[in-house]
C-alpha cells in the first residue's frame, strides 16, 4: 500500500476515534442537563454538540459509505429542529429588544407573543428529551467507537502520480467537495435581495467549517488555527444577516395579520429602516469575507491573508 495512504489512515484513526468519544460524551452530558435546564446557553450547547457530532459522522461516511447512518441522522434531526427553533427565538428576542428604546412600545404585542412561544417550546422540549429514542444514535456511535482502525476504501484511494504525492489526499478531497458546494452559490448572492440563496450559502459554509475544524490538525502546515478563523468570521457575519432577515419578516407578518395599521406608523417604518441598515452592514461584511473564501484551495493552498484578530470564535455555532 502507498506510504502516504498508510500514514493518512494512521493519522485519521488517531484523530477521529478519540474525537468521536469526546463528542459523544459532550452530547450525552448536554442532553441529560437540558432535561432540567432549558435555558439559552444550554440549548445552544446542545445544538452545537449535535451539529458537531453530525459533522463528524458525515466525515466518517465520506471516508467509507458503509455506515448507513439513517437512523442516527433521523434521531438527531428530530432533536435539532425544535431546539434550533428555540435557539432562534432567543436570538430574535435579543435582537428585537436591542433594536428599540425603552419608550418605544409598538413591538410589545409581538414581544409578548414571542415570550409565550418560548415558554411553550421550553415545556414541549423538556418532555421530548425525556421520551426521544436515541437507540439509533447509540448503535452507530457504539459501532464506530469499537473500531480499531479507520480504513480508506479502495475506490477512495488516489491513483495518479500527482495525487499520490499530495499528503492527506483523501481528507483534502472531502474538504474540497464541501468547498465547491459553497462556490456554487457565490455568483447568486451578489444581489442583496436573493435571501434564500444567501441562506443556502450560509448553511454550506457552516458544514465546511465543521469539517475543516475537525481535519485541521492533519493540514496544520497549510492551514493554521488562526487562518481557519476566516470560516468562523464568515459564518458569524452571514448569521447576523440572516437573523435580521428572519426578525424583519416575522414582525411584519405578525402585524400584517394582527394590526396592519402598525405597518404605516412612523415608529415601525423607522425601526424597519434601522434594521435594514444593520442587515446591509452585515451583508456587505459577509461579501468582503467571502472574497477570502475564494482564495481557499485544499489541494494547492496559498498563504492566506491574516484574519481579524478580534473575530468571534463561537457566536454562531
């Protein structure tokens, strides 16, 4: 067997199997904790642990497609969707409260509804976490944790002389696949009004980020941890943009049904103008950061420009 391939299998084994145990333990601890503590930070922690666990399992499946993780993904999706919704409500509440002064009250009916929705979701989810079947999750994780070695299937192995000379070729191929998925959306977001395409790119960047963070130790000569902060910065800026899209759409829909006169009020129009300006700022910030993404190539990496040192490391996990 090719020496590079043997080395990659060894490094993947030493990296991914301990990481799987760590992610599994974190997920189970957080799932247990949230039974008694459905607060914003705990909801966020569970959401992140699910996303990271799914990213890792996807990575295992990209290396070898024999896992059959359907039951695993079904169980985690069932957990992730409602908890993701609750987390989104927490974020929206913070954005809206910060968007108005204390003497402005036109948003109060919507904020009251939001508070009731959050309380209802919290109660539903406390019951769900106690009854959800995690056997599919534990079955797959148990099988993976008992592996002694990660083996790269024959159809994943590099064939050409050039490919064989590239270290960690299989890992780079996986990352390049997720990067290309991001590139597919880049031409579509130059128009600010194409919000659905912007959202799809945001999701694609998030998937890429998690894979890069997992495999970064193998590619540390090409991609330092500091350089990888560009993925977090992009995700943060795009997340802030999307959060404001959702807040503006939800508030407008609420008053259109409950009290259309509000939509003609100076207070609402001023609020919408300010929110739109904030949204535009984060959108432009996203476009600037995405220019850095266009320079990324996992097969032929360039020395990336230094990223902003003050960038957030986890605000949009």
